[in-house]
C-alpha cells in the first residue's frame, strides 16, 4: 500500500464542522462583504505557467491590481421592494441582460454607476442618468446598457447601442443593475425554506425574551421575560426603563402570560407540534375550534415562540396560505434591521416583521397610533432567570 | 470587442442551501461574465459558492492537522483571508489556493501540530483487556497511527506540508506546487524525502504481531 494512502487512513479523521460553526463562519464572511467583492477566477484558456508564480505572502496579502469589477452588488432591498435580479459589470460601454419574474406592478430597475456622468440606455426607451428608478412593465427580461458621457444621446435600438459601444471601446469603471419587486406570499414560503435550515437550539429551563418598547414620550422600556418550559414553574419578568428603574416579578398573576397557550400549549409542548404543514394546519384548526381564537391568531402568536426550525418552517408555510395573510413588503424595525413585514391577523392591527434569513420575528409593528412597536431584541433558551 | 456579455444562466432557480431562495437575499450564483480578451475566459465566482463548496473540506484538513476546535476558527480565517485577496488566475484553481492559505495558517500553530503528532505517536498499542478479533484490528490500526504520527513529527515542516496536502487534502503534485507557491520539482524532492522517512517507520511496524503480543 502506498504510504501516503496509509497515512490518510491511519491519521484520525475529524468530524464535519457543526451547523453552528458553518453559520458562524458564514456570518464572518458576510461581515467582511461590505462592500461585497467578488472573487475572480480567470480560467485562462491559454496554457498558464502555474509553477512560475510564487504565492506572495501565501495569498494572505491583498493582491495588486484586482482583476474583478470590484463594485458592490445592488442593495438587497429598496424601500418595500426586494431585489429579484441583479448584475455587476466591470466597464462601459457594455450591456447586461436581467431575467426575472415580476411579482407586482411595481417592478423597477435601478442602475448604479461608479463614474459620474455615465448614462443608462434601455433600447426603445432612451437614455436616463444612473441612479434613477425606472419602472418596468410585465417584462421578463430587460437589457440595460451603460454609456460614458460622450456617447450620442439619440440612441434608439439595440443595434444603435451595439454600434456605438464598438466605436467608443471599453472604459474602466463598474456599474450594477438591480431589478426590484414586491415580496409575496411565495417569498414567505422561501423564508420557510431558510428557516428549516437554521440550527436547532437546545432548550433550557427558561425561554428568555428581550423586548424593547419606545413609548410616545420617547421613553424606552426593556422587558425581559423568562418563561419556564415547565408550566408549573413561575414566569419571571424584568422591566427596565431607560431611567434605570427596574421591577421584577415572579408572581405568575402579575407577570403577563406570554401567550394564550398556557392552558393547552406550554413551551415544552411546542416540540410536539407537527412539522408537516398540512398536519400543523389541522392542529391549528383543532385548537382554534376548541378555544374560539382564529387560526391566524395562533399562527401570529406561534411565530414569535421558540419553535424548532422545522416547525417554524411548517408554520411559515401554513401562514403563507392563510387567507388573512398579507405580505406588505420589506421594512426596518426600530433597531434598523430589515425584515419582511407580514400582516397575519385581521382582528388586531399589528404586523409582524420576520427575519428573511431565519423566519424569526424581529418586531411587532402596530398599525394604529395607539400601539407601540415592540422590538424583539433577543430570544434564547437559558437555565437561570436573572433578577434586577 | 468592447462588449461584455453578462449572462445569468437561470435567474429564478431556487438554491435552498443558502439565502438564494429569497429574492431579496439571494446570493449571486450562476453569474458568469464571459470576457473574450487575451484568449482568457473570465468567470466571477461568488464567495458563497466557494464557501459552500470548500468550507467542510478545509475545516477537515485543519482539524486533522491541529484540532476540531482550532479548525472552527481557522477554517473561517481561510475564507476571510481569501476574500481579502484576489485569486490570481495564474495559480490555477481556487481549491489548491485555499489549501495553501490553510497550510500557512496551520504553520502559525506548528507547536500545536507537533504536540498532536507526538501525542498520537504515544498512543498505547496494548489492549490487554480484550482478546477479540476486532480489538486486534483496532490495535493494528492504532500502532500504525502512532508510528506514522511519530514520523510526521520528525519531518521538516516544509516536507510535512507537502505530504499532508497530498495525503489529507488529496491534492495532486501540481496543485501542491500551486498551493505552496513552490516549483513542481521541489514538491517532488520534498515528497521523496518524506516518503523515505515514512517508509522507514513503516518497516519497523508489524501491527498484527504487536497486537497479538498485547
């Protein structure tokens, strides 16, 4: 046997990285991405002399002269709209073709250019400056050209554009094109797919939920509740205002019940919820019949609870199908986090802001003047409730 | 020709592995920019894809040389470092490049690695409390491990890098040259030297015999 094979077999193997490790590494990568550079690999068609090249400082140093169009990708949201197609191109005069499926009548195209004075050309529509939102109709495909300032302004067709591009030649400077459209119930189902892939957290004795509320006077309240998994234990609640006042309560009567599930659905029971959407839907209907609360009420309450990833995914799928559910669009919570704003309830004028990456509720946004936005800062399992 | 053709292969495809499935949070996959200049094809490789494709194996490579705990951080460091640089096409594929970065990060933990190989080489081979056949096989494997680990500890670092990139990373000789930024000939000579040392310790090992004696 070859000694290298032997070596490979004999040395202890390592377990694959845990989902948490992968998620953490991915998050570190994401942090580093602003602006999002792309890696560039030029697969030379001609023969490359690999061995002649030394790895300058082992690739840990920034390399000279990036070959990539180092230009940020279009932002993933634009107001309420979400990015549905995008391209980054390294120079003008050049074109990009974006293909997409419109979800509403509000589809728009935004082209951002690195260089001043560059202009956007859409065949049959004419020239506009960069950075302007251009409404798109029911197209499934749009070809965008970007030209330097010295391009003639009277271009009409794709043929014109191609001819002028050849005449002008290649100019350095990148640009990006993004197509934005309204998120839909389908988007919620896609969030469900991601939710299912979240790492499951290990339940502790208490589910700790940190919420901040800013009242009309601008006063900030931070409320932390420790809801026991064991329904016989006491809920602990700590209320801190920004002037330092802190009250703590272990009296179950004083501490507000986090949900109306206390009777028939303790936190521990959440693990027993079906992970299949249709089974979950039936379960919610049965609960609804028993209690008189609507299915959508259960959906809205459950989505804010510590569900296992697969249960959360099923719940989001059920929610997407509910007739009362409306996907409003992307929005920011008071902490500036972007989420998918969804109206689940008819009876209460409150929207849920759902993290598009995990399906977890970021905030509840009241739709009346009386309400106060509740921002869910943090939620986790813990074994010990803290006191004031 | 002054036109860049940008082509999205299948823009609506859902990739459920990462964020791609949400339109607004879709990572850029399936994007390639054909760039017909100087006879080279330019392909933009999104970070997410490189990460998805290579994180696990880079993690495993580091974990096998150092420890899983260290690999948790260092594997992420590899991709962060890789993102900071721009991959030089002349170095060939991305995979050996990543292994090169990993190897350089491992070099900073040389003492940890040496401790690991030494510890493995001391793993006891006698399993006196059992007479089962499977124990024999286990003992055999273990004695082989300790012999090879001992040999690894005595190799020069440069030689060890070459050997482990091939044995654990599965890189070809040319890829090792790429990863370490050394000429092909150097890879061959380092490998030869290391092989001799490994063979020498293997000659001393008769695992089955030792196992039965135990």
